[in-house]
């Protein structure tokens, strides 16, 4: 028998993920609440544990009801990965229930984003492989630095220190606005709209001090920023942005190193450098030059129409040129409208 529960109101979910070894920040109630507040998604957990019984398994998904992209279930939107917390018997029952809902026309598709192979994946369309990068923080700080690339990491950190870059970390509205100004520049550079600032405000409100915005300054002006979130003993890098006019000052490597040193001081044991598409060779190289180990990440989708899943939805050249020319206010409004449909 398969049951469902609301992970935001049912305390069993928080208790379950607190003791499960394979959880990430993406399973947590604060992350789910931020998704709901910003985009209106409805989180739901499927489990074979009866109501009022302690949970022994579960998979969390979000219901996305969109007139533009269809009604679907994703685990989880805007999350690099979300491991199904299942064993073989529960996986067969729960995946079977989700597949039946797709076959009945309830959902356009169900997509899972596991970090490991599922015991049951019959009939699933596999997305093109991407990569997940994890850095072991248990070695000594000096050893971690020695393992990084001499030119692109170590030299950049020394350059940032010589330049006397300012540094602040926290989650204040002032730092959030500095981060978002750089995010807007970066997304424009990529010819894409930014996610709404309310998404980041909701993450701060829900995650509290588990979210940190690190900003590098030159002469009082922000030049680079990264956003990280903490869950148990793992620090997860989620967003980064910068001003390319100051790229030669080493602001971004400087911030990553600050994050690593502070994670070590907090006795964290792992840093999740996030997901990279297989064709983004520059991003893969950047993460590997920190000593992060890469593993294959493959999303699984059960769909009404068995068509090939593309790596990611890329806007057309015309759209990208439009995004590049939009005034900031229009570009932000476009992101605020579109992102709730593309999770």
C-alpha cells in the first residue's frame, strides 16, 4: 500500500530525514517551503509507511500545475539532485504508483533526480548524463589547498589577497541585494532571465543561518558572490555570479576558498560543488581543479510520450537575443513569470 503525506505539516518527514544518511538540503522542510512560497508548488511525500507510523522510506516530489508546460511531478524543481529514500520493495511499490498516475493521464510526466541507481527504473527515459562534484573536507586545510590547481586556484587566491579584496558573509538584505545585482549581470551575460529575487528572499527566510551569501568587494563595490546552504555536515554551493570586468582579481576562487576554510572550522566533512552539464567543460574543469570528485548524475523520467529527454531546455537564439536587450526591470519580470513554469 502506498500513502502520501504533506512534508511541511507532517513532523514525521523532518524526523525521518534527520536520521537518514542519504539526505541533502533539498529534502529539507525549509527548501520545500521556499519552493512553495515562491512558485506555488505543492510538495508531497510518497511512502509505504502507514499513517501515524514512523517513516521507514519516502520520496518527496513537487506538483507543478502549469498551463504552459503541463501538469507534472518533479523531485525536485530547482534542485541539483534529490535521492529517493527507498529500499527495493518500497521503490517497486512507489514507482509503480507514480507510473500508474502517468499512464492514467494525471501527470504529463514524473521526473526523479537520484544520485544513485534506483532499484526500479523499468520504462524510465534517462536524461543525458551530467556530473555531480563532491569535495572531501576531512584532510587538513593546508593539504586541501595543495590539492588545488596551482595556476587557476592557488595563484588566483594569492592575487585576491594582494589586491586586498574586501569580504563579507551573511544573509542580510544588503548582501542579498549585492548578490542579486551580480546575478542579474551574470544571467544577462548568459542571455537568460534571473530567478526572481523573492526566491532568494524566501530561501533566506526559510533556511536562516544555514544559508550564507559570500561577497567579495573591490573599493567598496561587489565584484563576485556565491550562495551556499548547509545541511548536516555538508556545505552545498548553489549559485555564483560575478562582474567580468574584475575577473582577473580572483574574486570567485577567493570566495570558494573562504567557504572551504569556514566549513572546515565548522567541522563539516563535505562540500557539494553542484551539478554540471556534460557539455559545460569549463565549469567541470573549474570544479575538478579544486579536487572535487565527479560522479555521473542521470535523471529518470516516466512520461506519457516516450520521447528523448534533452539535457536542458535551451531558449532559441531569438529569445536569447531578446533577453540580452531587455532593460533590467523587464528581464526580472520575465524571470518572475517564466520560472514557475520550468521547474
